[in-house]
């Protein structure tokens, strides 16, 4: 197992948009998040190298940094079931995301190269710039009425522009990561059935 060093965390600090309470500057994750939350384990030994600009994922996750621990747990459970490189989770592809024009790469993954998109919605999601970039591609899928490709998971209160009161969601505050993972696999099975028909 490999724990992320400060240098490895650096490309994602702006995604987390965390403020250092002592200095008032963005990007110092160590003072804004409890130390035990920083122990995000990334198993780099099992990874093959796939080109994410071409690879087709079964699932992609879109989420704010505040729920990273939950999302990481869910993606690990999903990959145990679906196999390595079946889920697009940013920390698994750090080397390929450290580049210019990441916005267009992310939008193409969500729009064209993921069967199911799990969107972890809350007021944090609404506030984050990167979530907004990803959600533009997700809204295009909704506009095409490919509703079955979107799975909303509510992680907190708040309104997300484009998500309406009559849109269904899974409440992550009521279900375990294993249950949420199971719901996603069930949805994938239904999507596969639709493609066969």
C-alpha cells in the first residue's frame, strides 16, 4: 500500500478548495482536515496503465472533496466487483490528470466514456468549480434523456442547479458504502440489459 505524500496530494488541493485556517490561504489541506482523513490509501501496485483519454469506464464518479473518503470506499468496493480500471476515480489516475485542459478530458470521460455516472450531490457539490465543469457534461446526458446513465447520491443538504425536486436519489446518510456500491452494480446490470434489447 502507498500513502499519498504532500507532493502527491498537491495537484488535488485546488480541487478540494480548502482554506488554511491559520494562514487564510487556499490549498493547505493539512490544517483544514483532521490528520486521520489524510491517510487515504491508494493501492498503486495493482494498477495497469490505461490511457484515460481513450479508456471506456463502467462507472465514473463526480463529487466534492468533502466526501472523498466515502467515495473512495465505494469505488474500492466497485472495483473489487467489476475489476481494476472499471471506475473513473481521480486519485487512481493522478499522472494523467496533471496536465493542461483537464476540463475537456473530464467532460469527455463523463459524457462519452462511462456507462454510469454517480453524482454525489450536496451544497458542497454546487459550490465547487470542478464539480460544475463535470456537471456540464452530466447535464448534456440528461438533455439527451439518457436518464438511466445518471445516479444521484445525496450526501448532504443543499440545492444543485439542474437537479430538480422530482429527481430521485439515494440518500448516502441512510445507506452503507456496500449498499450504495450494490445499487450501482444493479443499475449497470439494467443498463447492460437495455443495450442487449
